[in-house]
C-alpha cells in the first residue's frame, strides 16, 4: 500500500515528505508591486498594534475591530519597547510613480506587519490589502508590497431616484467599494420619477403624491449626513447629484413650476443654499444633460452660486454649456472633444453604464477597457465612475444587484481603475483562442471567482467562470430572411472543426452590439439576414443534470423591451442543442408582454431566473448554438437588436 502511494506521488510530481504548495491569496485590485517571501505567519502571534501617528488612531481601531472578528484581542499602543511581534501603522514616504496620499507599503515577516502610508488613506488601503491576505486559517504570507492608484478618481454611482435604495443597502455598497479601494460614492437621488431628499424649506418635494414609484420613500437630511460620514470614515467622498434643469419632472409636480422659469430658478437657488448650509461636501453634481435649455441664465447662475459657496461643480457631458471650471462627466463617445481642452477636468463614464451590459460582458469589457483612453490619470483626466442606472422599475431593491450584476462589475472596475492600463476600445468577449489577452483575463477571473466564494457568499454576485470555454464559430450563411432555415453545422452529426471561421474564448458572445460599430462585436463585418453557428464540447465525469446559464437577449435595464414570446428564446428564433437534443426555452412568466419601464422584469435574464437544467452524459458533450438574424433595425428604440448568446455551465 505504501509502495503504491509513493508511485502515485511520483506520477503527480510530488516528492515524498514534501508539502503541497499553498495557493497565494487572490488580491483585487492586484498591487502595483508584489513580492512573495518565504513563510506563513499566524495572526495570533502579533501581540500589539503600534500607532506611530496620533492621526492614525481611527485606522488602528478599524484594524483592532477586524482582528476581534477573527477572535484576537490586540491592544493599541502609541509606542513600545517590546520585542514581540507587532503590527505597525505609520505615515512615511512611499516610492510610488506619482505623489499621492493613497500610496502605501506593506511588509509582512515573523517580527512585524508594517503598513506605511503616504497619508491616512494609504494606511487604510494597506489594511484592506492585509484583510485579503488573511486566509481562512487566520494566517498571513510573508510578502513585500508597494502600491498606489493609477487614477485619483475611482467612482461608483447608484441611481436611487428612480428606484429607492434603503439605507442598509447603500451602506453595503459603500462597504464593498471601500474594500476594493474605490474612493467616490456618486449618489443620484433626484429624478423625473421622484425627488428623494428632504428639504426643510420645501417639504412638498418629498410628498408621496409627487412620486411615481416607491411613494413616500426619501432620505432625510440626517440620513444624508449619516451617509456622508459613513463614507468619510472609509476615505470615500460622497458626490451628491441634484439633477437640473433636466430630469426634474418630480420638482415640477411638487412646485407647480418648471425649473427654468424665473420662479423655478429662484426655488432651485434656495434649495442649493439650504444644501450648502446643511451638508459638508466638496462637490455638487448638477446633471444638466438630456434637456433643452430655455433659460440661458440657468446654468451660469447655478454654477456661480455653488462656486461662491466653495463647491466644485460637476456636470454630464454632453450636456449644458458649462464654464471651464465645471468638471465634466463623460457619458457618450462624442464627448471626446472635452479631453482636447487641458483646462477642463473630466471623469470617464462612457463605457461604464453596466445597466446596458450582461454579467459576463460587463466583467470582460470593464476589465479589458482603458479608462479615459489612458494608462493612468493626469491633471485633466481624473479617472472614471462606474454607473448603475436601474431605469426600469424593480419589484424590490435587491433586484438591482442581480439584474444589473453590480458587484462583479465593481471588482473588475476596481482592478482597472487602480492598476490602470487596459486595451483601446470597447471589447465584449474574452478573446480569440491562443491570444495573450485570454491568459491575462483568465488570471483575473481566477481571482474574481475566489472573491465570489470568500466575500460574497451572502450577497448577490451573478457571475460564472467563462475563460475555460472554447467555441468554434461557423458562418456566415445567407438565410435570405428565413430565420428558421437550417445549414450544414445543424444538419451533420459531426462538424468538421477544421472548417471553423474563427475560434474564441468565453461564455457570452455579442456578434453585433446594438451600438455597433462604435462597440465592436465578435464578427468584424456582421451582415443582415445571415445565420451563424457556435459549437463547443464540455466534459462531464458522470451522467447528470447540469445547471446552465442560457440566454440570447438579456434585456437592458434602460429600455422598456418586450418579454420573449412563448416557446422561444428570442425574436430571432435562436436555438441551442446539447448532443443533438433541442433545449426547450423557459416557460416565461411574462411571455410576450409589451415592454414598459413600469413593468418589472421577472425572469427575462438568465442571471436572475432558475438555471436551465441540461442532461449531460458521461464524457464529452457537444453544444451547438444556432444564431440567425434578420434586420439589424430593432422593432423600436426600446427594442434594439443585440445579436448575441450566453451558454455557461455552473461550476
């Protein structure tokens, strides 16, 4: 028996008596400089927290709380003569590429864990990295880290005007973005749907009858003060957005006047003065997009008032005619002219609206993208903000996080905004087989899946691994407008893989995006009235029912799109076969329902409905997906044609 065991060890390449290598912790965002050393040390051996600057006492208390949650009671001391292992928090010089208070050094060895920050924020980020370094056995690996952000503005935006978010969910989001080193919480709370911030001057703004959804749900002034402080404790700046003069139908219903009227502008000024008197924030976002300006004095007077009150003003671009001092938040490609003016500071959100993206698409495109088309920020290009716009009514607030796949996207954005770099353009799939970009994404996805397991087991995290899936694509075949027409890949028992047009990696593929050609899909030159096929093989260790994500038209949360008809996957007659057996579409709960932004989605997306159960045989299983398309012109603006599919097994 012993002899057989030794033979097995030799086959596996493991020397007798050797320890199995321990996988290093998965860090997100990956530090700029990371060197693993030899050794793994128990946290319980570190007997005290030494604070070398009184200003770091808040960070020390945070660490003390983290250690207490792990079962360790560690005292905080200002200085010590003890030789016992300690955790040291200090301010000092960090050799980073750019001068920033967010840079830090982290050193772990048997005698000390030392976190040196350029500023308090740097120490805080060092603590967040230390938390990720701590494994389930409460041990930390020896290492040396020097880290700093590539962009100074790393933001996250939630729209709570259209769909109210309760305080506990807002704090959950703040906790998550703090853990991943984001430093901006952009809070959008006024909309056409509802005005959700209390005003003592004009209490009618939050009257239930002025609201279309979540009637009577709003934030008191104390709520907002609490959120501002909650953010400050985590080195996050809260950016309030009071949208004006557009997106202000709720204001008009409450005040019986348009914002751009003389009386409306006077009320707006009173509201802004009340806001500045009440809240301690450095920035105020005024929106100012998607509206016809009828009062040319409106924006100049509003901006002048806020700047006189010491606030920095932010507005959406394209939007109103702003002064050069107004920071622009870019939301469309034609806003690139702003970056040509070096006097204008801007924030990039152009390809960061995740309500338009599918879960697997968002992680790929955000991870691979390049913020502001730059490797790192500068005095004008501050960074980016990831935006969550749940335009469509939701049945309950938690649905936003499943239907928009918020947290997987946050982690991808955290990696890119901290690390910098990326690729030019908006890229929606993992990559072509054999490309280096596939290997780069696969490494990140491995860390992402570890974080899903360790940190999001009790929170919605709709993402499945996809970088292991290799698909062969065949086409195009001219279907002459007949979407049911069959072609060779569907008619043969064994496809000749040598005839594949291309081979690509991933689980979601967009052959043509509804924003093509601005957004590049898999097919370089897609054609109307064509059919493509995609095929892959999946191994199963036994005969079993396997859960799959399968979908062909994951509806954007910003459109009132129609629900699929009964017994169809989508309006293109797409189909999926496993071992030549047709997989039946879901029994849609709202089959054929005409789209409306007031009709909540129920099961239209694969990530928030019951998984499709597919019978797999032991051994290799062949999956074939049929992808016909007619016209690229959608039924209407709320039903754009996004030619795509998702097929992913749950792992």
